[in-house]
């Protein structure tokens, strides 16, 4: 089904599918942005845990999207609240970017 068909249905399953289709591409940009930040640090240092942090961030973000999608399907939360909750990761990525640029110059 196309997104326009899903918007016409206006039920919990269609809203969860719209949430899924919009947040997976957004997660690609957020995770790419975070991985660029992690790769700028010294990779040969003795205590380099940035790979572990990246995998943990990906796991947390992906599982949050899956959980929010299932909560929308079960009508436990609204579509708007799920988008607000998932935008936390976008704000976190922007915060890392601005804090990194502030202290690096």
C-alpha cells in the first residue's frame, strides 16, 4: 500500500506502518551522523569504546522504533507521542554535534 492509502484508512495499523516507514529512513541519517562523530576520535587509543557505543546506540534506537510501532498498533500510545519520543534520538545527535564543534575549536 502507498502512504496515501494508509492515510485514508486512519486506523492503528496504518498509523504504525506510517510511523515505521518514516522513522527507518530518519534512523539512517541519525546513525550515520553518530558514526561520523565516533570515527573522528582517535581509533588507536588504548581505551577506544566508540565501536561498542555505536552498536549500543543502534540497538537502543532500533528497538525503540520497533517498540513504539507495536505500541501504536495496540493503541497504547498515540502517533504524535511516538514521533515525539523517537525525535529524542535526533535531538541527541544534534546535541553531540554542537557540543563537539564547540569544544573542538
